[in-house]
């Protein structure tokens, strides 16, 4: 798997990078937003893709 397919997911509440994921950038042009568990917030929050 190449490095250019890796993305970082950042919590929208506390702004910490908690997750890394893969994305096909040819088919998905927009940024991903997922609901994930944040360890620093201790609850499920939305995580947005960062650079």
C-alpha cells in the first residue's frame, strides 16, 4: 500500500489526530468525515480528514 493513500482523521472537538486510514483518492474527491471514538474526549465524536 502506498503512502499517498494514507489519510489522518482529526477529532473536531479536541483537534487531536487519533486515527489513520486509507482512501482511494481517484474515486473519492471530497474529504471524509466519520464518527469515531476519541480517547481524549472519552466519547464518540466526528472525525474529519486532514492533510
